[in-house]
C-alpha cells in the first residue's frame, strides 16, 4: 500500500525546480567566493597599514633624523618590504586569483576550503616573518617556518586555480595574458623558494635575521620584476582594454615583453645589472605598446562608479614603470649609488604597483565583493593625487639626499612618507566602508 505522501515523494522533479536548485547553488557559491575575496582584501589592507606602510614611515623618519641611509637595521627594512609585497599585494593577488582565474579560464570550481586554508597559512607565514625580523626571538626557527608556510600556501593556491580541467570538453587555446600570469606565478614560486633557502642559510650560519645586502638586492629583482610586474601586466591586458576603451591587444608584443622581462630578471639575479636594466626597460616598453595605453582609444572609457580620472592614473602608473626601469640602468652605470637604487624601488612599488592597485582595485573589488558600489569616487581622486605627490617627493628626495646632492632633501623624506601614509589610509577607508555597504542588484551595475 502506498499513501499520498509516498506518491508525492516519487513524483519527478520539475524543470523549474531543477533550474531553481542550480541557480541557488550558483548564488550561494558566488556569495562564498565574495566572502573569501573580501577576507583576503581586508587582511591585505591590515598588512598595508600597520606592518607595511606605518613601519616604512617610521624607518624613513629615523633615516631622516640621522641623515644616513644605513642608520636603520636591514632587518626592519626587510620586514617592511616583505609585509608590503607579500602581506598586502600578495593577499590581494591571491584573493583575486581565487575569485577570477577559474572564471576567466572557465575551469571547474575548486573546493572553497582550499582558499581558506591558503589564507590561514599565508597570513601566519607573513606575520611570523615580520615578527622574526622586528623581534628576533627564536628567529632561527621562525624564519624558515614562515617561509615554508608561505610555500605550502602557494602550492594550495596553484593546485586550486591551475590544476582543474576546463568545464567544457574542448579547451580553447591559452590567451597571451594567461602566459604572462603563468610567468608571474613562476616568479612568485621562485621568490618563495629563494626566501626559504636564504632563511635556512641564515638560521644555520648568520648572526641576525637580515638577508645580506647583495642577496637582498637580487632577491628584490625577482620578487618585484619577476612576480609583481608581470602579474600586473597580465591582468592589465585582460581588463584594461575594456575598462579604458583601448584598441585590441597586441598579444605577440605582450609575449615578447614577458620574455624580455624574464631575461632581465635572470640577468639581475646574476648581478648583470646594466644588462638587466636594459632588458627590463625593453620589456616595459613592449608591454606598454602591447596594451596600447598611449594610443588613441577605440571607445570611451568605462568610468561608472569610479572617478573619471581613472584612465589618467593608469597611464601615469605605467609612466612610473618606465621611470623605475630607467633609474635601474642609471644606478647600474653609476656604481655605488644607494640613492638611485633606493629611488628605483618606490618608483616601481609605489608609482606603479600601488597606483595600479589603487586604480584597478577600486574598479573591480566592489563588484567582485558582492556587487557593491565604491563609497566615494572623490576620495579615490584625493588618494591617487596624494599617492603621486608622495611618490614624486620620495623618489626625488632619495636621489638628492642619499647621493649628497642636497642636504635639505633629508627633510623631505618624512614628508613624502606621511603623504603616502595618508593615501593608503584613505584607500583602506574607502574600501572598508564600501564592503560595509549593502550589495546592489545586478541591473544597477550596468
């Protein structure tokens, strides 16, 4: 005998029920991905403000007071740099990678727990590294441990976003931007491997947790030009032609740019700094030509929900990239030139990397993080203007002060640092308030 309930349970599910079920699952996963990305971004903002920028400002104030570039322990400077590169920008890239790469490549979804485990290991690793540089308690254990945690986190990320098969049977050929992102990912792996090897070497033989100057200079080339620069190129070539209304990407040029950049990184690591500078500059010029930033546009830029100056600051950022490469050549030719070497780094990390994060980040992150709208476009303009002013003062004053060209430039260094601190603080405020605002409907985004 069958009762009515049994009969009802055996009725076939309607097509509408199946569609609703699939849609509900897709919406739930999208919301989970947005929460994961938001966690990475907020964590990156914390690293940017406290272990990163605040410590950097403190270091510059002390250097200015002593009027001596070597007046700060190298471990503190390296703690600041690691927090900025891997704590701030690294968290942003990992979060955006988890959210966007499987979608852009139409890969099968990864397990969300992989993203959360990667986040936990990465945060513990970067935090432990910062702590062991600032407070050298048990640093012989903590530094190698932190480096190992960062590599494990990276491997989880790589497995999640790169090893899944496409969701369709016949995969499409890889686009040029994907090859550049792959090159950047290999650069990140090389940076993490070098960090682990150097940390073990220090733990076994050194008397302090600071990398030797010669190795640190080579390591920075790998972690900035080998990882961050091509990563920005890859996502720039994917998103910015649409956002800025540019003409179609020259894919072959972009691949040549990546090849020249990789050769420059290898040359720099081998201490062939003049050749490295020429190759890196050549790669940067080719990348600019590939994405066609300075050519007449094909369409109007899409600046809805961001400040209308957004395209201008993108182009200024790529101008700083060319300046950074040129300063590298100048420094290599000048020999002992701490001011020129020092100036090339903020030109790259602040003028290019930070400006791109501030510009593109405020364009895509509100949408990725639950379909939100940026809280203040005017604040976006203010922070980008402050960032450019701070970077300009920082680059010029480091050259003038460290090279003993002008004594008054020592007093400009802390001013530039405070202006940059104001810029990054406003950036964090704008994003945090944006994340606290309620999402909007999809229709309102178009």
